[in-house]
C-alpha cells in the first residue's frame, strides 16, 4: 500500500452507504482525486467538522494494490473558510466555481495554476473585502485561459476590425465563435448579448498580472452585470457542461436584496 500526503481543497462529497462518504479533492500536484472516507458519518474523532465543502485541508490518502478508490486515512483543517458557508450568496458562488473545476478536470492531471486560483478566490471570498461578483469574474476569466478557452476580444470575428477601431460603444458577444462581433456583423440573439467595449477591457485586465492586482479592478454595476452575463453564457458553452449550481446561483442572486443581476439568455 502506498500513501500520499498533500494539501487539498474539498470540491464535493456524497454519501456512500450508511456510514461512508466519497469525497472529491483538488490537490496541487495530483489534480482531481476521489477517495472514500470510511465511517466518516459516524466517526466523531477522525473527521468531525473537517470534510466541509470548500475547506482547505491536509490529507493522507492510502492506495491499495488493487488500484481501486484511495482511502482517506487522515484529514486536518488548514483553513475552513467558514465565513463562506455562513452566507448564502457566497456559498452558491463557491459551489459554482467548485463544480466548474469538478466537471472540467480529468482525474489525476496536475493543475497547479488552477489550484492557486481557486485557493485565492476562496480565501478572498472568505475575507469579504472584494465583491463576490468581481471574484467570480476574475475566477471565470482565469479559468477560461487556463482551460484553453480564452475569449477573443481583440477583433470582430467576422470582419476582423480591431476592438479599438469599432466605432460603436458596444459589441455583440458570440460564444459560438469564441469572441465578439461588431454591431454590423452581429445582432443580439439567444446567447448573444450586447457588451460595452469598456467592460471588455476590464475583463481583459482581470486576466492579466497578479491575482491580487486583478481583484482590485473597479467595476461599475453595469460592467458587473455585463461581465457576469457574458461569462456565465461563455463558460458553459465552451466547456460543454451546464453546472447545476449555475441555475441555483441565478435563482438566489435574483432574490438577494441589493444583488439582483439581470440573467443572460441561456447558452
């Protein structure tokens, strides 16, 4: 039997039988890994209060000769991020980010930059000094780049006119082409939304430089609305996945006082 001692973020947990849990962990060197936590639901000493979603852990996994699912031998809290789970809107945003990673990543593939990204946004979300909507824009833009789906904001996909040379104040987002269209070449339809050139430039700023600096980009309410609507259409389209948590996020966001964001057309 071999063992692995590693930091990890808990992406998901599901009940397995009467007493066990299956947990999906995101580790910096080994990517996404699922393990079984035996007797986790009845053991007070081993895992009580530890295996909570979004927590940053230190875990020990044991792998038997049969090469089946590893067994979670030990887990200790590095950072519980408990303030996330105390807030409904923070919880659904963190659930959306975690589900994107869970759906997109293959098992066992290292993704250290993505691990650093989710660690950063969860820590900032827990700290509460950066608006949650801005953190979501930052996460989704960086996620798209790391996944190889970075949007093309440089020019119209059809006529190739550069963004700065498009005379209109707004363009049309076009997930199907991976970028934008000028108003002459595209019209808003289902999944294609108007978005200002100023918002596009802010989105590009969040995808450049350090994470700390990117999180300080100041978005006007309109830019936040446009940015979220664009990204929440673009991300599912290009990953080929429709996160269930995104539907929950949209529903909760619409009902939260002071945080009502117009919902984009479904991709």
